[in-house]
């Protein structure tokens, strides 16, 4: 899910840059802090998951493990 959201944010920023390049930039406000602040970004993801699942955010945890250099990311 993190990679999917990261890809969406990258696409969003590219679209903003393309609009700005073509003098078509009319967006008044946008959220960009989450892209550069991983803690803020992960908190936002947890909030969205909690809302979709209709559960308390306190019940969510982020689990991770460090992969070896030879492991495939997606299996």
C-alpha cells in the first residue's frame, strides 16, 4: 500500500509540474508535506485506513521487516 500511495503522489506532483510548465496551473491549494515528511505521510495513511475500516486508529499498527538485498519486493 505504501508503494502504491507513493506512486500516486509522484504522479500527482508530475501532473502539477506539467500544468505549471504549460501555464495551466489553476490549483489554489494542495497537500505536499506528506510526500516529504514520512511520519506525516504514514500517519495520514493510517487515518485513511482507519476511516475505511471504521475502526479506531489506535488499533492499527505498522509492521515491517528489513529485506535482504536478494529478496524480490513483490512476490
